[in-house]
């Protein structure tokens, strides 16, 4: 039997959904209370203002991302697994996409977001550099040490900025934005990978058909909040 979701958890889930859809700046505590059909006083009992909700969500995001990036699977992850792992990273970033859509505006209101963002960017780039270096050692990626560092930086930038595509690409839902980012990653790295032609064709087809999500362990916002 599924455990009942606590009011505090429902508030976080609703706040996250509204922030992601409309942007943090366009959503007030009253908006969140109205969406939940609870009184502003009830919401205030659990979270003393919107800034507390934002801080709690950022802590969840940071904890989740750092756990995913802390994996020591560089030597066992093969080149043909790379895009499934990339999809997982992009998927986790997009669960908290409001954090990346207007970083300058958010940092003015919540200065601590600058530190969190830098920590996550550094961790992501370091993880990607380690992953690519391992593929070079196994002969599955053609790149010098300098190329590897630059490629890791490029991949990190594509992933981090993928949440901003909604303002640049018309008529794309969030799932399409994920796959657009994945297509950019593919164009950046696929020519350097030593993979059989049929494997490359399968990866390209999966990205084109938006079917990688069916092959990866996706995490939902609800599972993150309830597991906190």
C-alpha cells in the first residue's frame, strides 16, 4: 500500500511543478497554496516563505546530482552505453529546470544558488572528463588529453544550457528539449567514438525516435521528494 504523501511534500512537488512551468519569479506562495487548495496560512506553517521552498528544492537537486555524479563506473561504462548515461544526466537536470532557465535573475534573489550551480558544474565537468579519459584508455574514444578536457567542457555546457532551449526553440515540450540536447551531444562526440556502424545507427535511431527514456532508469520529482 502506497504511503500517503505529507502536506509538506505536496507543497514541494507543487512548487517545483509551477516553478518549472512558469519560472520561479512568476510564482508566489499564494499561487502554490491555491494550486493545492490549501490556505496560505497552512502553507506558511510548513514553509516560512517561498525562499525556504526554493532552498529546500535546491538542496534536493544538489544531493541527487552529486550522488549520480559520484559513481565510479568510468572503467565499466562502454562507449555504446554513453548516450544512455547522458540521457540520465539531462533528465535529472530537467527535473529542476527552473534552476537553470534564468540563472542571473535567480542568483540576485538567492545568492546561494551561485555556489550550488558552480559546484554542480565543476562536478559534472570532472565526471565527464573522467568518463572520456577512461574511454580513451580503452581505445574507444579518439582524443588527446587536451581534446578530452575541451570535449568534457563542451558536453557540460550543452547539458547545463539544455533547460534554456524552451525560449529559443518554438513548439518543443520538455521531452523534445531533452532529445535536442542529446542530439547536440551526439554530433559533438559520435565522430570520435570507435563503434560498429550498426551501433551508431541504433543510437541515432533511438535519439530520433525519442526512445532512450524507455531504456534508462528515469527518476521522478515525486520519488526525489518522498525519498528525501
